[in-house]
C-alpha cells in the first residue's frame, strides 16, 4: 500500500465529529473512537504516527490529544483521553452518538523513514504510551523493514496500564521485547514491580543500530537519555515527544514555546540534539 501524506482537516474551524464508541480504560482514562460527519472529510483524513488533533467542546474549549489509531484504520479516529481538566472531563463523559469538534492533524510525527533498517527502542511512561501506539502498529505492519523492536513502559500502579491486551499480543511478535514496570502492582501482575529505570539494563541495545523514541514525564525522559548516551547511543538517534500547553496548534499564541521553537508547530516530536539546550530547563 503506497504511503500517503497526512491531510489537514479544519485548521481554522473545527470539523464536526461523532463519537462512534467510548471505551473505559481506567478510572480516569477513556478512549473515544470518532468519525468525521462529512464523508469526504473523513475519507481524506490522514495522519502520521506522533501527530495530534485538537478536540473541542462548545462552550468549554479545546485540547490537544494524540492520535492512537492505526494510520491504516479507516473506520474511525481514535484518541485516549485522561480526565484532568474542564475540557478533558467533558470529553471523557461523552457517549456514543455525541458530537464534538476536531481540528488537525497537527505537528511533526515520528521520523519512521529514518528508523527503517534499525532496531527501534520505545520508552514511555504513563499515558505517554499514547503517541507511540500508532508507531508500533506501523512497524508491525512492515516488520521486514525494521530490526528488533523493544518497548519499555512504566506506570505508577498496575491498574494504570492501558492496552494490556495489546502488550500481551505484541510481546508474542518475532524479534520483539516488551518490558513493563509498575511502581505498585496488584494481584496477578505478570511484569516487573519497581521503577521503569530498573528495566533499562534489560533492554538489548546495539548502540550503532538503535533508534530511540521517548514519551512521558520529562524527568523520566531525562534519566533515560542520560542512560542511553552512557551506553553509546548517539544523541541524533534519540527522539522525544514533548507536552506543553498548546492552545492554537499553529504556533501563533506562543503558549507552547520551548526556547526558539514551538511544540505544536516544530514538534511535538523533536530530535534530542535540537532541544538539548532547552529540554528540562525550568521556565522553558
């Protein structure tokens, strides 16, 4: 199937989208499967793994939410939403048949063309796994184009792990390693109990062939980056998805500025080399 460039729908004005299905993932996280009500718009919608949409509710506002569906999935556009504020609480309460606004996709996704032929290491924490789910689907559909796939995921409590069934299926794939940690584990937890950093040494890393994708709490990413650099992974092979307060998604409002860059426009995916002077610095 030939690759297609992402198409942007409703950059200035939201397009109408209907909730086709609502899935409760945890006490605070739901997955919404959406379909644009205009058939032509829905058919034209394309995105790259790592991009995001702006989802909005009339009278409440809009928020940036990562797209987690498979790029080849045509039936719906999927988003995992954690209810933490006014808009996300409203989105999380929507049921099938409800309407909302959608603008996007926005930003730069993961550089998957550069990762071809290399081992891919994905390190995520909490809901930070959302921007990488589409990456995993992408790689598994083109398995021969990539080397070993290693996924490291950490959560505070085992109940916080999203898509447990997916991880169980992914770890059965050939040349794939899945390492998961929970700070606190419930009964029958099959993976590691402890911090995600305790898993780093278990990953089979060939420094010259490894391409890294990071997403999650910035403190965790900083520790992971120092570990990777210490093991000989090149800084230009480390990519990370950043979160900032994104209001316009077009680089106009300035809320998501990081040094001279804007996360919504120049990211959210950055090469570590391009942001190392600003990443992790308070106030930036």
